[in-house]
């Protein structure tokens, strides 16, 4: 599935963009080409970034900051996409929603013969070493850095506070998801960007190989594709295929209005819960809700269009 010849293209990108200063995570093997990304995300309805990833529009990213896990689940389970949710993370800022486009990175444990070939190819391109910063320096505004570090704790620290701060600046506050570790937790906690990680450890990253950039990666039980819309809240993280983003957002608007109307009726103190929730049983209340839904959706859409 993966093309070894893609290494040449990635090395060329790395040569022009990487800041190579730390002797760490120093081998990269494979990446999807732009055409691979187009082929494997063929259902994407949006434009694409220069690297081929689907580009979920900025206005939808902003709108998705109001999503809850339950609203995402409702649509994805209907589509039978039941492996898009990961949890069990330490959450850096539980009250801050994370939304952005997935920029995926894969690491594996060091294997000397494989690492040696990758290092030789890198040096032939004038690149001393390939490492975590090789991927970090490729980030764009709106990205969320999604890293498979195979749940490594010791020497599995993708960033400390300095690189986390750089990620925040490069992505305009997008975020980080790592199936691995971070270091300098006190420093990270002062930086206003969402972060999801499995462990904290004082050691620097090491004894790992950077084996892929912008290819499918596994985070928990999820296959994450480059360009997936990443939505994280205090419960966990959803990775949404781009083709479902608009439907999820539209459904969420209806859910918000339904919840709003339901609470208004409860506030009146005249109804039992079963008469109102999940849907009203009385025909007059059903008609009232339909009219309320239409009016509020019109107001919401007009408000967005005016921004």
C-alpha cells in the first residue's frame, strides 16, 4: 500500500523546511504522495491543501467548536463508521474544545538496519537527521498534530513546552493528539492550545524512528487519515471523515434547537418529562416544536451568513 519511492519526495520537503537541531527521532521512511491522498480520500467534498490533504473550510472548523461527542456519534454510527473515537487521554485544557485538520505522524521503535538505510538516504539529500521537528516544521494554520508513538512513555515525548509553543504558533492554536508522551507539563499548561496525551515523562524523545508523515496512523482504535476533522472535548477525540462534516454540523444545529426548546418547556413546569423528551407526544406540541425549529434554524443561518 505504501510506496517506498515516496521517500525521495519527503526528503526534498524536509530539506527545505526542517530545522534540524536535536539528535533525536532520526529516520523517516514513507509518506502518501499527493495522488495517494487524493485516491484514499476520494469522497472529500472540499478543496485540498497543497500537500493533498482535504481542506475542511475554516468556517466549518469554527462552527465545529460547538460540537459535542454525542452529536458526532449520532451521525457516524448511522453511517456505520464506528471506529472514529479515541479516549483515555490526559487532557491539557478540559474546558477548551479542539478542532482542526489532522496532520498525521508515525513513529516506530528503532531498528538499526532500517534506521541506517533511512539515515543514508537523508544524508544523500543533505539532511543530517530526520526527527520530530521535521514533521513539526511542516505544520500549517488549522492543523492538529496527530502522532502515533505506540503509547511509549519513557523517551516517547513528542514535545516539551518550547515545541508545543511552536506548534501553537504554526497551527494558530490547532492542537496536539499523541498516543505517547509529553514533557514539561507545567510549561505546557501555560500555553493556550488543546493537548491530548497518554503519559507525561521527563525524558527527551529517543530510541524511535520517524517512519511516516501524512499517511494513515492508528490512535487507539481509530484509523486516522490526513485531513480528517479532529474534534476533541473533555471526554475524548473524534476523527471525522471530511465527507460527513457538513451533515454532522447540520444535525448538531437541529439538536441544539431541540435541546433549547425542551428546556424551555421544562421551565414552564406544566409537563412531565415523557410528554416532551425525546419528542412531544401531543400533536399541538409537535406543531409548536416544528415551527420553533424552523424559526430558530433560519435565525442561526442568517446569523452565520452575516459574519
